[in-house]
C-alpha cells in the first residue's frame, strides 16, 4: 500500500501538483489558525531553532506555501518586536512517502527562496530557514524524542506524540463529516459515485468482477464528536482548537454560500482532483488502461449529481497540545 500510495505524477494535465487547488484552498483558509498556533509555541518556548515538520507534504505549490506562511509569521513577529531581541531560526522537515517526487521539491527551492524574499516588505528581515526532505511513513517514528516544536499536516491524517517537545503542537487539517450518521457524509457520497463509475465499467466488461469485488478504498471522514472521543481516549493530547468548515466539491468553485455555481466543467474539475490523489492506487489494482474511461464516466456522474444538489466536503481543522 505504501508503495502504491502517492499522488499522481507525470503528465501535467493529471498530476497532483497541477490538480491540488482544493487542498490549497484549505491551506489558505487555515492560515489564521496556523499563525495562532505558531505564536503560542514560540512565545511559550522561545527556541533558538524552531523545528517544524510538514507530514505528507507532497509536491507543488502547496508544499512551499506552508513553508512561506510559517516563515512570514515569524518575520512579522520579529518586525513587531514580539520576540524582543530573541533571534529564531527555522528548520523545516518536509515529509512524505519515499515515492514522492522530492527532487521536484528541491529543484524549486532556489526560486522559492528568491520569491519569498522579494514578496516580503522591504526592511523586514526573514528569519534564516533551512529545508530538508524526510522520506518515510509518518506511521513510523521519523524523529528523535522531543525534537519537533510543530507538526503540521493537511489533507493526510495521523498522530505523533513522542517526537513533540513538551509544549509543542500539532495542526491537522483533514476531511471529516458534518452529520452524525456515518453513511450520510459527503465523502462517502463522493466515493459512492466513483463506485458507480467502476460498476458501469464492469457492466461494459472493462473491469473484471473479481477486481471490482476485491477493491477496498480505506477512507473515512470522522465527525467532530468522533475526533474528540478518540483524542480523549488516547490521553496523549488535549484539544486546543477544533472547527469544521465546508469546501465545494468543485475546487474551482469559490462561492461560499449555497448558491449554484454553473460551470460546464464542474464534473471534470472534481474528477481531476480525485484522480490526482487516487490514480496510483487505482492503476495498481485495476490497471492503467481503465483510468481515462473511469474518470470520464465519473465526471459525467458527478456533473449530473451536482446539477441536482450542491454538495460540499466537510473539512476539520484540529490543533492539539501534547500532554506533559
Ligand atoms: C492529498 S496529499 C496532501 C499534500 C499536501 N499536504 C497538500 O496540502 O497539498 C496527501 C499526501 O500524504 C502523503 N502520505 C500518505 N500517507 C503517508 C504516510 N503514511 N507517510 C507520509 N506521507 C504520506 C501522500 O503521499 C500525499 O503526498
């Protein structure tokens, strides 16, 4: 599973780097929470070097957007004298599975460093920052004990505790569920439509019965209450902040109210977004040859669905403190 689970790479039309607007919107939306959490950590600990890990960083503009948000939060704090004469450096660890295209991330660093400096107001010094890649699964230990001040992860999910310094924090953004009923979630709804597309390919003889029946996509969107229960039971963390916001299925639909966004590309936009995160898994199980047909069919089904109902993802933002 770890080998197959990575985001779509390769052709620009379908790869994750070019089809991650949904995830980018979440990073922008959670900026105020990130700033608050950052401030709480550095004001409480005043570390000479703040160690920040982004788990499941992937590739593309989202990866470095997170780095730039953290860096400018510290630059602003220094500019407003919040840190007094304390000079703080930043050490970033960008983590993902080994098959993530880390080279692409590294190759963009020089340009990124120039653009972040150029985009900053004149006279405001950026803190020195250092970026390292860290391949490996976040379900295994990645860091020495008590060495990380802030774990961040967006659109992935996991918990780490021993590696956090006392007073350290974790900020997680992940897909969840608004309603209590497990089957009444927009996530199960969306993947139900993908199942319909697979089923129709089976009816046409393109997908084998055995392959269809043995496919399992382990995806679950918890409710806020379920998240709270797990954290309380786990006893390693306490909740600092939890909220749920909604995001339209179509990543190019920025309307915040319930009005209907009429675009002929809605179905295709949703299909590209889902393809970018699931293509390697689907290709390894069913074979690459089904992908184009599958996602064309899925786009049509989603389009019909969105014409009847404006559905949204529920996204949970959770900030956790390590219990001492
Ligand atoms: C949907 S992407 C999110 C990427 C990025 N955080 C963003 O906001 O655009 C999820 C990422 O998590 C990574 N991932 C999944 N399971 C992982 C694991 N066990 N360890 C490390 N990374 C993992 C995937 O390879 C993928 O790059």
